[in-house]
C-alpha cells in the first residue's frame, strides 16, 4: 500500500501510524495478540453472535471479516477515504459487512441500531473523546455493549516504551476518566509477535518517537515483545 495522502473527514483525529504507514500497520495487526486474548476478554463480557456490530475507526478493515464470522451485520466506520476504500475492497465478498465513511463524533447510523461497538486504538483515548461517547449513547441499543481497546502504559515492556515515548499521557488520569463515565476495565496481557526482527523494528518505529524507538530496540532482542492493554467496556 502506498503512503496515504491527507484527506480525512472534518473532525477526524489523525493516526500517524496507520495513516502514514498502512502497510506496516497491517504487519502490526497480524502480529498483535496472536493468541486472541483480547477477543477472549470481550467474549467474557458479551457476545456478538447473531447481532449487529459497529467497528469505529476500522482502518483497512482488518478485523471486519472476523466479526462477520459470527455477527448478523458488521458496519465499519472510517474517516480516512483511502483506508475506507481499502476496507471495502477487503470485505467486498462478505455480504454482512458494510463500510461507511464517518467519524466517531458523527456516526452515520440511526439511533439504537447496533448491539456491540468496538474501537481498537482509535479516537477513544480518554479526556476529549466525550463527543464520541455521546454517539455511542445514541447508536447502541439498550442492553448492548461497547468496547474500547488501548495501551496500558503502566505494565509490560511495550508499556514502558510507550510511557517514555509519550510522557504527557497520564494513564492514571485516563483510568479516572473512564471510571467517571461508567466504564469498567479488564487488564489483558498480550504479545506482539512479529515474523522477523525487521518487522518488529518497523512496527516499533511507527508507534514511538525516533529516539525512544532507537533506544527500545537497542535494548531488546528478538522479534517479540510483551504488551499490556486495557479493555474498557460499558453496558447500555
């Protein structure tokens, strides 16, 4: 995939990793959580089998076929036109999947139209995402569930790298934000398991500032790193 040109919808929050390096981000998606622990944690809360699923910030649609294996319908919403087009190509032969151009602050779906919503490393990073939370209140049906997956900078090797790379981000403040809005947390320990050292280096370099990435890679051997995430969830 070539580097993406700018042109997202108004209000979109830039994602320098996937927007700037979609091919490397595809490598990262394949390498992250190969044991499926995030999905296991999600299923411990709720099921999407036979239900209507919304994937906010779906990117190139990497996860859409997986949701469609069980769900009745799957809607991916993505603000970047090139990524949305890639997601449509990826799912063109899956009738249950629809990909729409839109943002988390203005979801292009009717009120109370989805049962399960999820966002992985997209928009919902704590304070400032209140407009997106209001949209979840609108589109998720009573009894439905929303999930948000994000880094836990307090744990794991990668978490330490992330904390050094983005010292202004306060993970305790993020936790207070979600708790204040009625969300619950499940800590999940996963792994980033790349096929080669070169893949790991490429992934780390799109996720961390240059000097932090250099230092992290110099101190870490191999093609795998332990990784911690928070699965935030709320019932509606």
